[in-house]
């Protein structure tokens, strides 16, 4: 079974205390949940960790590669691999936050990254999932993705009554390791609700299916503190 574990985390830049500034404490619970999920992921002793998030295209980002929080007003750069601090490739924001989370832990495995376009088709998602599953003998997947951004009048997508049931469905799917439910997410509705995690979650679902066997899930966090829904979860073989 190549895919041995997965962790799902959101990617708000405010997770990073240097970006959040005085508001860093507001997401302390979310940050702690992400740290716990990543620690559990690494405890499975994978040979390779794939950091996966949404980006401008679909494909692999091989180190050396670096992300930056300069667009958010902080002169902070994050290499995908700390031992390789420079590189020609630039990480998308989602993977940058994932690399930052991973960098808070001791990682003995090889680290690579992949991005998937927000409008990726089912075939593109399925192909990337197959590649993830077959990448290494024991691969772990750190999946970065936010839920709807339409949970209130002050949210980025304003209020949309469809957002809460959508997010509740995702929460159930993550808690139950329900690959079919994630693969069934509607790309058009997801885009209308400004969901950043749809395609990455579907890559996870496809990789779990390709690995075979039964999976169990654990939902560690589910809330919408700023009108954007954040999930933290873990999947492991049952």
C-alpha cells in the first residue's frame, strides 16, 4: 500500500504568527490541530511526504523550491526542504503554508510538492492521484485546502446559504474517510462558494482509492472563524 497516511489542513496565511501579528492567538487552536495532524502523519514513518495544494496549474514541484509571505506584508521565505533554501521554483500560497507547517517538525522523509488547479477536471485529478499513490514505496500526503469562503456577510464570498451544508458534507467525508463523497463534490458549486480545497481533497480521495483497502478518518478541527471554513483531519488505513 504506497499511500500510508494523509493529513488535511487549511492554508490561511494567518496561521503563521509573523503574518497574524497581534491576532496570532486567534488561530492558536487551529495551529495546534494542524501541528497534531502533521505529527501524526510523520509518525507513520513515510519514505516520502507530498505537500499538495491548489495552484495555478496541475503538476509536480520538485525541490529546490521556495515560498514567500511577502505578498502578505512579511519578509519571510519558506523553502520546501530546509536543506535547500534556494531554488528556481516558486511555491503557491497553499503549499507555502504546508511547507511552513512541515518545517515545524523533524522530518526524516524526502519532501516533494504538487499543485492542482482549482478548475482541474476529473481526469486531471485522477491522473495526479495515481501519480501520488505510486510515487514512493511509502508515501504520506499533506493536503492543504480551505472550505467555503461564504459563511457570513463579512466573508470573502459574502453569505451563501449553500455554504454551510456543503461544509458539513465535507466534514462528514473527512471524518469518515469517505472517498466517494469527496469525489462527488461539484466543481461548479465549489467555485461559486470559493472553496479552495475541492481539487486537493479529490486527489486525496483518488489516491486512497488507488491504494485500496479500508480507511479510517479523524476530524480534528471544523470551524469558520473568519467566514472561511477550515478543516483539520487525518486518514490512515483501517
